[in-house]
């Protein structure tokens, strides 16, 4: 089993920044064979993909956060990050980390971290 623990959420004013972290542990030697993703779930809405980074380091972000959010990974630390700048009230919600093995296709979720952006 793989455990994912998100951290870094909190309350911030519009225009501010936060950096989320997702640390992987458990039956894993490295996240280097995993595609890592961040999802956002706004209150009362479905979970939506925000950003993804492949095992090779290729990144993609949703149009709604392009130019504001950046995903990165540190395989040596088994950690993926989401740098969030120019935050808006609509960015409020729970942010979940997801890891999918490119070898087995098994996938894992973290418990989420809350981000609240005040106007």
C-alpha cells in the first residue's frame, strides 16, 4: 500500500500564494514510476483535475489555473508540489493528491488539504 499525505493548505487572501505538498510513503521505494496529479473539489462540486506531472516530468495544468499554478516533483523526497499563485476565491476547496503507477496502473488518493481564499 501507498500512503499519500497532503499538506500546505490554509486560509489566504485573494492574490496570495500557497504551496501544497504531497508526500508518499509505504510500499514504495520512489514515486519516479508514478504519474502524480492534483485535483480540486470546490464545495458542492465534483472533483476536477488541476495539474499532472508524468514520470518523465512532463506537466499539464487545467486552463483555469494556467499561468498561476505549477506542479513539480522531487523523486528523491517522494514528494510532489503544487505552487499556487494569484489565488482566487474560486480556488477554494479541498485539494487531493493522486498517484498512479505506470507499471501496475494501481492508483492512490490522499485525504485532501483545505484551501480557503477570501475575497
